[in-house]
């Protein structure tokens, strides 16, 4: 095994070196010759993602309810103007923001903590790491069902059972604290993601820097604040950014846990879109919500990327 | 920064992150691919709701095919909310993916009016043994549009009160056959203890869940959704009293976690002896096990002002007007809803499995009478007295007992029941919820004002 490993390593390195040399010398034509086989895939991806998007934009200018034949007619910006005045849309935007900020904030803090533990020399590290990743690998729907029925159900759930001595045995967590429940389930799901990214960052750190700090007389807290945190910061930001792009789209767990309720307390933008499209069958309005959601996401992503970029520049200047 | 030193771990980092992203995208994209069908003879595709009666139908399809070798039946089963969406999209776009589908009494008149359903009268006329007069009258009325049947019932239900005789007797309560809601509330209070709750009522938001029993309470309390001019009536005292009564009953003697309890949750609670009473669909009694099966009593839907407050629902088979295989489709519908089908289920799968509430003749089969001894009469009478054209005390411009038969109701009902869920959870007052619900109902009603 060892020998095999050794014999492979140089070859890999050699290949990498070759690539660098040839990459510099390929002509434009050769470049196209290399890209050409990829073109069908590119065209396929373009067709499959952009045509539905263009159709969505097209439909968003029409008043069209599936349940009302003959209702298909051009309505200009009507769908968009109703979005601005619609209270449910405002609530959904607010819920999306609350959900995303809470989930990302909490899961980054927890993920950081767990990553720190797993980065140190602790007994049973391998097992712990595997167990920690598990929530992320469970399908969101199945995870949400386990939470709803096995853990939180007031009749036979595990949590109410353990809380009975405290007089909290029959609290219906899902409908009394709907947003907190969704946040909890999503944090449970996203902490492993943050943990993995931050752990990768921590492991790329040079341990000598920490040792030097220790020699200089820094205590654990100081070392964490002045060395570990700044070094892990780009990874935290990356995790938060990637995570929020996915958490904004949370749908599965809301569908399974609360169905957007009670009232519209946990209806976020994707769930509102689902309700408008598949319960109201208002295709035009749903398309308009979709378009607005994409525009908002692009704005947020642009700002996030810009912040990230400026942070990198500051880091480089230091 | 020492860029070079970070290289190898960087690759690990990049690989980890890339792996995570691929995993996420993969998870998001992994959908099911359905469809397909045989290429021999005529294939009839049935989009069906996933309930026990339809599962039984699926099992008996080989019997049908043995008698009709020229027709292949392909049944696509999905949970209720999903089949509703799929079928709605299919018929609305007239794509003809499904030749047959299961729809409820809510959809039949609406879709018949829109021209999405095939008028079945000419087909029924062709089969002299079909006996449409044998269909239970209330159900037949619900499936009739312009004097013609547009769907045939596969399963029908009303609502009734189910109670544990032993638990009520222990606290000295006897339940009359026609109880009032006040009697039920008093009994629930009395039997309610730390180990057993008084009554289970649906609180799970959804027009087909919480709103179904609640609507029957509103109707019998004298409330209605709209007056004759389509003005929303949810701020009237009747609605206030009904909603207050329903939520208080849940608070004082109902199951814990009422906000997430639907039919299934209540069935579990009742079967496990966690609740002493349960007001729900008549079909529930077919699923009782243990003490619930042996010790249950059945009473008609409780009342206040209006008599016979039970709801009416039927799952039916309907044919899309866009179907290209109408004759083959009818042959299957005819077989699955015929008089003989009940006998087939009874002999092959067991008499307690026969779908209730469709044909009067089923109730005169001795074996079925025996299998459904306690609740057959209550079921039959409740369905018989449920009148979808006169659901309320005061006249209304709509049909439907536990729903309002307008296209907007699916969304309206879901939204309104979400507001009521907040009342049940204790985070909103009855008046505030009714104010909001009234505004939503008015928006829907405005489309019908003249």
C-alpha cells in the first residue's frame, strides 16, 4: 500500500507540471478544439436553464389562471404592481430574511465550535466527525419528518417526553413557535456544512503560527481571536455565502413542518411561490414572484461577493 | 501570506467545497420520472389518489383485465395534494395525460361547467345493468351537472361522532344518537383527564383538513360563507360563536398539538386510546383496531341550530373531455363502480374493505351489514341527509357543505384555515382571525358579484 502510494504521487505531480507547460503554449485554435467536445453540454445547460427562465419572464406579463379558461391575456406590469402592494409578499420577504440570517448566523457559530473541537486532538475524532456530518446527508424531507413526528410531537415525541418533569410536556412546539422550529431544523441541517468548510480552513492553517503565539505568551482566547479567527474568516464568509444562497430557497422543511403557517408565519418566498402557483394556479403572478426573487437574489449575491472581495483585499494588504 | 504553504490543504478545501456543492445540486435535481405505459391494445391511464379504497382497486385490476383483454389499465397513485395538482394541470391544459382521474365532489360541478369533464349520461344509458338510481341520492346529486352525471362515485362519506363507550360510561355519560354540540362539549370536559383527552378535532390547516369539521360546526351554528349577494359573512356572530366554541373545546378538552392534528393524527390518537371522542369522516370507523374497534359507539354529526350537520364528500372517477380512449375508459369506470364490484372486493379482499357510501344496494348485502354493524346505518343516513344545495340555515348562493364550490376556494380555504390555526395555537384572537378571513373571502366573492 505504502509503496503504491509513493509510486503514484510523483506521477501525479509530473502530470500537473506538464499541464502547466503545455497550457501556456496552446494556440487559439487548439483551445477551441479542446472546448468543442464540451459545447453540447454547455448548449444543453443553457437550453435547460435559460429557456424556462425566459418563459417565466414572458408569463409574468400575462394574467393567467389555470382554473379559468380564457383568462390568458396580456396585462403588462399588473402582476408586478400587485406584488408591491400585496401584504403576503412583504411577509414572505421578511420571513425569508429572518430565516436566512438566523440559520446562517447560528450554524456558523455552532459549526465553528464543532470544527475547533474536531481540529484539536480529541478522543474519537473520526467517529465524531462522521456523526456530525450525518444531518447534512439525510434528505431534508425525511429529516423534517423525524423532527416533526419523532422529536416534537406533543403526544408521542421525544422532546415533550423529556420536558414533562418541567411542565412542558404538552407544548405543541411546531405551531406555538413555528419560525423557531424551522430555524432549529435548518440549523441542525446546515451546521455540518459550515463545520466542514471551517474545518477545512482550520486544517490549512500552519500550526507553527499558533505555537509561536503560545511561546509569545498568548492565552487560548487571545490566540483564537487574533490568529485562528482571522485565518478562518475567508472560509466562514465562503460558508455563509454559499449557505445563504441555499437557505434562501428553503422549501422542503417548511412544507413538511409547518406548511408555511400558522397564518403566514413561516411562508418564505419559495413557499409563497408554490402556494400561488399550485393552490391559486395563478401562473402569471407566480412567474412575477419568481422573477422578483431571482432579481433580489442577484442583488444580494452581488453585494455579498463584493464584500467578500473587499475583505480579501484588506487581508492581502495586512 | 505564505501562499505556497497553503497549497495542498487548499486542494482539499476546494475538493470538499466542490463535493458539497455537487451533493446539493444532485439532491435538488433528483426527481422521479414517472409515466410510461404498455403498447398492447388500448392503455387507459388513471390518475388516482392514494387511499385504501384505491389501493384495493389497483389490486383487483388483473380481474378486470382477465375479462377485458383488449384494455390495459395503468394506475398512477399519488397523495391527495399532489394528485390534485397534477390532474388540475393536466385537464386545465387539456393535455390528455390522464384518461381517468379521481376527483372529489368539490371539483366535479366546477370542472363539468368548464367543459373539462366528459358527460357520462350517454355511456350510462348504454349499460342497462349500471343502475344509476342505485347510487346514494345525496352523492348522485353532488355529481350531477345540468341533470347529467359527470362522475361516478367510488367511495362516499359523511361525518359522524365516534366515541369510546367504555371511557364515557366510566364517567357516567351516555351519548344520544343525535347529540348537540353542547352535550358533546360537556361530555368532553367530563371525560378529559391527564391520560385521556376528551375529543379529537382536526386543527391542521388546509381546506380539506381543519376546515372540513369546522365548516360543519359553523353551518349548524347558523353561519355561512356568503350571503345571496356574495358578501362575505365571516364577521357575523354565528361565525364568532362557532370558532370560539371549536377552539375552546380544543383548548379545554382537545388533543395536545391540535394545530398539527389532521385525520391521520386523530386516528392514531383514537386507536391508541388517547382520546375518548372523535368527530370526523364516517370512513374512519373502518380503520379502528383493538379497543377502538370493539368499544366504539357512533352518533350522528352533533348539531346546534341546524339539523343533520354532517358533511358530504365522495371520491369519484371522472373522464377527461380530452381523452382519446373514451370507450375503453368507460368500460373500466363501469366495472369499478358497478354493483358487482362491491361483491368482488368483499369476496376477494374482505367485507370490511368494501368502499362505503356509493350504492344503496351495498348496504343490503348481509356480509357487509355484518362487517360494518356499528356504523353502516349512521353512514348511510348521514350521507342520505347531507344536502349540498342547502348546507346552511340561511340561504346561500353556493353549493357545498364543508367547502364553497368556487375555484377560488382551495386557496381561500387554506389561507383562512391558516388564520384559524393561529387562534388554535393561541397566537391570534378569534376576532382578528375572522376579520382577516372575511377580507380574504370578500376578495374571492367579488368575482361573483353582479
